[in-house]
């Protein structure tokens, strides 16, 4: 799990490290291995996770699913 609390200017400065897979060190960064995570928000918020839009969310629950063995696309 990688949580970033940094604005666009700071993220741009770290973009090269992200692209190269290097470790980021910042007080606004949480980087931990986890199979489940629950994030509780102070107030209802709109957000986008993996392209899916969510409205009025107070809690985010993330969990690792089964590993994919293959992905099939339409011919």
C-alpha cells in the first residue's frame, strides 16, 4: 500500500523516483505491505480509485484479491 499526502509540485519532484521504482522518503508518505486496509475519512468525500468514481464516501476498504492467472481479451 502506498499513500501519498503531497501536492502536484512535490509529486513532480518525485516522479523520476516513482518511474524508476526507487524508494520515496517523505513525511507525507506511508509505504507498507498489507493484505487489507481500512481508511476512515473525516468527512464524506468524492474520490476515484482505479478509474471508478465514488461519491460521499466516509470509509475506504481495500483487500487483496485472488491472483490472476491470465487475462483474455476479445479477438
